[in-house]
């Protein structure tokens, strides 16, 4: 069945690839971006792919942290909201500026919930709809030096699971699911891990370990990152089209298995 699907953070990476994959399956996809520059670039890509605006893929700017932008969602009769927009931040909790953590939570948690509440108004009234939260396997296993991001994803995963139970109790016919990507090569992970080096000066507790940390991060990404988004995009498509989606969709599966084993053994 053809659905109307809005996805946030579609200017690059997983969001962009999921938008094109869903459009290719015949859905009406509304791909929103953080700023106008990303929107222009995405429209150009649509034209290059032969998908003109207003047909298979519609594009406009929707900064989820902007109350005015969030209200652009209200006139749209949505079947599926995919909360994909998010930001990253890294650094030790022993010294990272709390304002940096606050910004991550503002986008990844508070703005995401605010947008979801707007979408739920129509979905609950119509007694149908699906909301997907793109969290992360970092939201299931604490990751040193990535905790500003990891904590936000723990919170988002808890929010999604709790909201699912609430919608079930309400009996409103609204489905909630979590999408949990592992390490995937989109450039997001590299930018996030590098963010701490912008402020980790000579006074940092870890200044003497900077070179070692950079080398370790490069090695880990080389070993673990999936080369493309196909596996997680397939899970997003599956959850979007499901009548009753599962609570969690994880990809790549081997990374999800690693997280489960780590938690079992108390790592």
C-alpha cells in the first residue's frame, strides 16, 4: 500500500538513502533537510535521478530544533514519520562543556519528541500511523568518549519503547519502532569523533593521549564500519511498510549481535 512518509535529516547518509529507497517502492516521500543548502542539493540529486520534486520525492527544509519549522508538518496527512535527524558530539564526560551535551539532547531528544507529538495529533485522530525513531546501537552500550551522543540515544531508545507501550494501551492503532544503526561509513562517525579535538587543548586530561586516540579511532572505523547503508535502509523500509513493526530493527546484524553479547557478559 502506498504511504505518505516524512523523513527528517534526509540531506545525507542514511536519511537520504532511505528516502530514495522508499520513493523507489512507490511511496510518497517527503524528504526534509536541516537547511536550504541541503534541500537544494537534494533537489538537484532528485533531478539527476529523474525524480522531480512533487512526484516521487518532495524536498523542503525542516530544522527540527525550530518550532516554526516543526509546524510545517501539521498540514500533512502522514502515514509514517521517520525521526532520522540528529547531531553528534564526543569527548570525556570529565571535561566536555555541558552546553555541548545540552545541544545534543536538544536536537536528538527534545526536538525529536516535539516533532513526534505534532505528528501524533493526526495519527491518533485517524487511528493509524507509524513513528520510527532512528536511534543507534550506541544507545544500548555505553561508549567512552562518545557519551554525549550515546546518552542521547539511550534516552531516545527509552522514549521510543515507552511511547510504544503508551500507544498500545491507548489502543489508537499507532505503531512505534526503533531503528538502531551500527557503525556505517557515511562520514557522520568521523565528524563526531573529531569534534572533541576542536576543544581538547593542552589542559585536557587526555591531551597526552590524543595521537593514540586518533590512531585507535581510525583503526576501529576501518575494521567495523559497514561500507554502505543498504542493510539499515532495508530495515527502515521493512519497518515503514509493516502493519505491526517490531520494537527494534538493528543493522548490520553482526554489530547488533556484538552489543547483545557485550551486555550479557557485562562489558
